[in-house]
C-alpha cells in the first residue's frame, strides 16, 4: 500500500450507497444510492458526480459492451442509457415477490449478469441469485438467500466467491465459465463477529478478496485459499458497503458506505458515513466485466 489512508472523494451522505462499478471505457465510477433510486456517475478526473434518477429502488448495475448499463431495480432487470435515463425491460424474475428487492450483482468474465435478491425487511430467506445470459436466458443459481451480497471471481475464472451476509461466510463454488454453472460449494472465509458483517466484495489479480464490513468501519483483505485475514484497513465510515478497483491501472480501490440505521451518536462519531472513498494501492484489481 502506498497510502493506507482512505481519501473522501465525495461527501454524498448516502442512505444506502452501494454497488461501485468501474467502466474502463469511459473511466467512470458508477455507484448506487439504493433507496433514493439513484445511479451516480462519478468522474475521478473532474470530481463531478452526475445523478441518473431511476425512480425506484435500484440494487446493482454493470456496463454493457454496447456502451450502456444493465441495471437490476424494483421492476426487474433492464438496459439503461446513461445519457437519456431510458430503460428497456429484459426480465422481471420476482414480480410475484413484492417484498423482495435486488441487491448486489455484477457480470461474469463471459458477459452474463449475475444479480441477487433479498427480503427488503431482512427477515425471510426469500432471496435468490440469478444469472442472465446475453441471449436472454435467465437461470436461478441459488435459492433460500437472506441478503444476497458480494460476488467475485478468481483470476483464472474457475471459482465464484459469494456472500449471503447473515451467514458471515464467503462461499466458494466451482464456476463453469462456458456453461455458467456453479457446483461444489464450500466455505472459503468465515468472518468473526467482532469485524462486522461481510457486505460487498471484489478480488485482485493475486486472488485475494477485499470485503467491505458493514458495522465494522473497515475494509478487509483475505486469502481465500487459507481463509486467513491478511489486513484490516480502517475506513472513516461505520457501514462500509462495497468496493471495486478502478483508475487507469486498476490500482485505486473505490469504497461505498451507508448511513442506514445509524443513530445520532454514531453519526457524530462517523460523520463521513455515506461518502465515497478512494484508497490508492500497489495492488492490481480484477477488471469490471461487461454484459454482452
């Protein structure tokens, strides 16, 4: 690490900042304010943060190879134009579950969009993990999920890592990139209670996992081969929600956070919670994959 101190790049005060996603083509950092129904397009070069209103809770997004975005929101999975905000619905797998909403998601190296759902009340295990292929085929990879969260792939694309937050566990699955199948589930990392709750996640080219800690005011780095905690990096935000590598060399870690559920005392102690942070590293991250 060249600078272990995170820098606040945007004092957004987001209620539920989430889903940071780096578009290498445009050098744009997209992120989401879930309950506000907003997609944000942040330019590190200018410091500008453009808001694209979605008009409903939005869970996750990814760039598409055709230049737009694929977005999972309350009314389903859509293609969205960042310029006009216009959406084209692709599928709505949970129209029969109005109490659920989409949460975390991203594309796999073959261009499929994986997106998970959760009970908005955070009580029932009514969530699932879906995989949408560019040809429109929708598959359910997992059911019975409480809070579908972090996703990451190993550098050889052969392993998918996945977090269902209340389990405090990162599961690893054998990933068949050609077919999009998962198999052989086993525990990769178990997160102790004192660190907080594992939320969003990304991976680096060394195969390590970087996990945001809700309620833990930290970003953590893990070796999934041994399950060992390699590093804890304090973040001046109580609820750290997700992270992604960005910048020209994919060495900048962008980190989102959320003010949801915080009391006055906590907000006084962590006034920057809800902000967007950047951590300059000497580590190269895995790229953000595109849909299509």
